[in-house]
C-alpha cells in the first residue's frame, strides 16, 4: 500500500505543478495582453481535468483495496480534498484568462489599484502551500492561512476603487468590471490555497481546523508569513524535497 500512496503523491504533485503553471500563465496573459497565452491556458484546462479524475480514481482504488486506517486514511482523505481544490483553482485560472481575452479586445488601460500585488500574493500562497505539502510543514500551512486575510482586504479595496472610478467615468465600466472579476478570481484562488493548508493541518495533526481561527495567527505567524512571501520555507521533517517519492 505504501507504494500506491507514494504514487498517489506523485500524481497530486504533477497536478499541482500543472495548476500552478496555469495560474502564472493566466496572470501573465492579463498583464501582457497576450491573447495567445490566454488561449493556451484555456486549452490546457482539459488536461488538468483529466489529471484530477485520475487522482480521484487512484484514491478510491486504494480505499477499496487496502482499507487504510490512521495516518494512511488521513492522507487519502486529504489528497481527495486537495485534488478538488486544485481542480477548482485550475478553473479559476481559465476564468482569469477569459477576462484577459476580453481586455485584449478593449483599448489599453493601465491596470490600476493593487491588482498586481494581489496576483503576486495569491500565487505566493499557492506556491507556499504546495511546498508545505511536499515537506509536510505545518508551520508553513498555518502561515498560508494567515496570509488569506490580506488578500481579502486587497479585494475589498479594489472593489471600492472600481466603484469610485466607474461613478466618475462610465466608459470604463466594461474593462473595470473585468478587472473586478479578476480580483474576485484571485481572491477565490487564495481561499482554495487556504483550504489546502487546512487539509494539510488535518493530515499532520488529525484535527479539523476548518471554520476555526487557525492557531498561530498572531505576530509570530505574521512574521513567518513575511518569510514565506519571499519564497523561503522552513524545511519539513517528514518529506524533504530531495526525498520526494517522485
């Protein structure tokens, strides 16, 4: 059974790499007004869907054949839930690319507000939570949960700014509406990254923290989040990157 679980982890990591790449490409297509790249993101979504189904089928096969218990069962349950969140993040990448295609057909406008900052932070959350899964790093998972609040605040700020600008210039309604949608999609990506972090905490601790304030959301966790936003993770003590089953 351990060999099957290791193979399952590899498949999930392959899916996570695909999804992370699609999110990066979708954001870049908006920033660069790149219609070709946006179409590429949309076309690659089919591959993401196939990979998601493969992971789910593998989980069900392990459950049926081996009836895992304890930590092995938690691993399968966590992978099932993370798999679903990754597929939804892939869908959101497609939505961002579609909004980018619309903006490509409109006169160029400066991307105002803190949309670029929001995109960077949402992508960092996704990268950090996937690294945390590889390392089984509970501290990193908690830091991702803390970071979600900042994404929510930026989305609210952008929403208010869009309303203010549109009130004074109705001609910008359509492009700014697309930007508002992109902001919402990025906020949802951050939410799914937080879901993955909560599932990772469940995997490590065996305790469900969903719908609760994750412990560690104080100054120490915020400091850790500053470190994570630079891409520096504390090495895990279970599955080091060099020891990945892949």
